[in-house]
C-alpha cells in the first residue's frame, strides 16, 4: 500500500482498513478467518464511519474499543482489537499515523453470559450414546458417535470418506474438512498438525466396516445435500434432554472426548496429537481446569506415597 493510494491524515480509517484487508489478507487466509476481518470492518463502519487516520490517536482508539465493548464480551473485544491492531501498526510503519494508538489499550466488555456446559462426564456420555438411533445405514447419529469416539472437529468428520477408514490397521485418516458454512466441497485442514491418523477401538472399526462397505470410496459418507451445524446441534440437544443430561454442542463432544482421556491419565502430548492441536499449549489452555483438577489429585497421591516412606 503506498502514499499514492492513501492520502495519510484525511483517509478514513475504515477505508484504509478495507484496503489493507484486500491487499494483505484476501487469498492468504482461510475464509472463516477472512470473515472475522470483514466483520471487524463492518463494526468500524458502524462505530467510527468518520474517523480519519489523522485523528486516530490513543483517545480515539480507546473510545472505539469502549463503544465496541458496550455490545460485546471482553474476549470478543480483545479479538476485535487484535484484528485492527495489525493494520494500524502497518499504517504507523508507513508514516500515515504518527504514534501507535493501540499502545496500552484497555480491553473492556460486557459481563459474560452464563456458559453452557462444555463437556459430559463418563456416565452422561454413556447415557447419550445408549440413546443414539444407530441404524443399519449411515445417519447423523453415527456422526455423533464417531465424534464422541475420536474427538474430531465437526468439519473434519463431515469430510470423511470410506477411503479414510483403514480398517485393517484400526486407523482413521484426517486430511481434509468439509465447507459446511459455504457451498460445500472439501477444504484443507485447520493446520498441518490437523492432518493425522486417529486409532479406533475395535468395536467402532467393526461397525463402520459394515456401514461404508458399499459406499463410493471418495465421497463423504455423512453428506446428503446441505448440512448445517445447527441441525446436528438440535439433534444432539434432543438426545441430551431425553436422557436428562446437560445439553452440549457437537463441539462439546470433542471436549468430552479430550476430557475423558485426560481424566483416564492419557498424557497431554497424546491428547494434543489426537485432537490435531498445533502444539500442547493449545491443549493446556483449553483444558486448564481439568489439568488443575488432576494436579490436585496428583498432590494427594504424592503426599500419601511420601507418608508411607519409612525414615
């Protein structure tokens, strides 16, 4: 972006930001991430349509964040700040803004809504799985079972084809996702670490060997027309209510899978690989509450072991 395109101080910040997205982000990031940048631009136009780069100082930027925070939770405001900050720092580097207005920005936000349960315990998961209508042909209840057994992301599970099941080795290959938010079709995985092979238990292997036996090997087994996250979440909610357990989302089944593995003593490194996390830090952050609970149990075990030692 150069000075012939952007006239420094008189340029509207929302116009600069839109041009910055087009030049630096379009075609370089996943569509779902691009939507977040476009949404930030939408809020810029709504909250500060007349704000120029010349007027974008710390006071103006803080006011913009405060206005955004009045309608959003703190984490969402933090994301908004990060999406804007990248473009603003480039504008500072180009000399279009004198000083970094994002320095020492204070992130506020509405009080978070009461969070829904993120995962089920082992007893609740058993009740859910017992209620699934697992017919002799593939249906969405089979999709719920497979996510619960593997911890796959929803988009990864939708992209599965018969060829992804290596039944002799009891492995499931994850190498692509399904564009359920767009026009359908295969997409790359979230990151390189998401390309993985997930070991399956023998019972799931036997079940799916029969289910996929006569299906076209390169076509997704769960896709019949359009499929929506909300449809599967509604199906899951009906099962949860029927067996009187907490209502969770499909993504909550992924959390359930990881939580049960951690409580069973599986290492964080192994859980991270199974989930397709890019590093263990993501796993540790996501399941911090469980890890802390396990550490408390570990301390009890350590103390009991030490007390049994003779001096």
